[in-house]
């Protein structure tokens, strides 16, 4: 009996070791909803590369607009997602989330003129039609909770969101300030951006078959933060812009 238990234990250990070795050998592909020339994508790409290098892995980040990133992860076509909120795990409880957020982004409201919007509640009082970028789960939740006071709908990009307001087709646009691409940035000067309504701690998620990597990557993330690497990336991709 003891010999059988020992054999099973050894087999299980070898299986885990073999799986870890296989994961280390392949490139892990992550998706994000952010556009390639946005500050958040550039930050996330540099962060992910450093995180994976420390962990002895090879990783790549792809911009997958709209709901494509979520669909591809669910189908097993990519290994993880970068830039999802903490509550995303409630929608996909079988995924693994790293322990700490890799960045804290900010939610702002864009309008044609200053409407003194300082909260989600004041948004409902000052706007009727509101757009947001497709695929941002938290914004969908927040805006749907304000119905029927507002009529929310999603659009393909932050640029389209801002343009809807400037063309007077929507009263307001909800956006993540890290997602504003080089193309969208000039549009901000043509209207008014509110102060931050809500901070958004953003996380890295892994498919369940990559869940064993979560503690390894979480440990690497803590070491990066302790060495000031994340602060360096933030200054480079946000404050220098």
C-alpha cells in the first residue's frame, strides 16, 4: 500500500513538473482591449515582458478590440488577458487572477461643456445618452445600473466615443484615461473631461490551464514593484506624454 501511494505521489510530481516545463517553453499570448498606441497598452506591454522575463517565460501582448479578447480567452486561443478589473473573476470564476493590480487607471467623463459631473449619480442627472468603449465590463455594469435615467450604448473605440459627443449624437462618453490613443488625444481638447469618477485597479488574468503560473507571476510582480520597475514604467508611458 505504501509503495502504491509513493508511486502515485511521484507520478503526480512528475506530471506537475512536466506541465511547468511545457509552460516555460511556449510563448504565452495575452490579449487586451486597449489600442496599441495608447499609454496603457505601451505600459502593459513593457510590464508583461519584464514580468515574464523574471519568471523565465516568453510572453506577447495583442490588442484585441471590443469583446474579441474575452471571446478568444474563453475559446482557448490566447493564454490570458491584461487590463481587467477585479470583479471580472465573477464573470469567469474558472480563471486565475494575479494577486495585485499591475496599474490603477482612472475613469473620466467627456462632455461638450463642463457639466460638473463628479460621480456616477451626477452623470445620470446631467446626461441622457452615454457611450463607452465596447468590451469594458465595469462600465457596462455601472451604466446599466443607471437605466432608465440614461441610455447607454457601446462603441468600437475611445476615439469613436469622443466623436459621438462632439457630433452631438451623445451627451457624454465614459472613458479610461489610459486608453486614450494618439489619435483620440486631440479630441479631448475640443470638449471637457471630468475629474476621475472612479479609480480602476487593473489585473492580469490566466486561463484555468495556466493557473499554476499565477503564484509565480504574482511573486515576480511583487519583486518588480519593490525594485521600482513599475513606477519607472509609469513615468515613461504616462507622465512623459
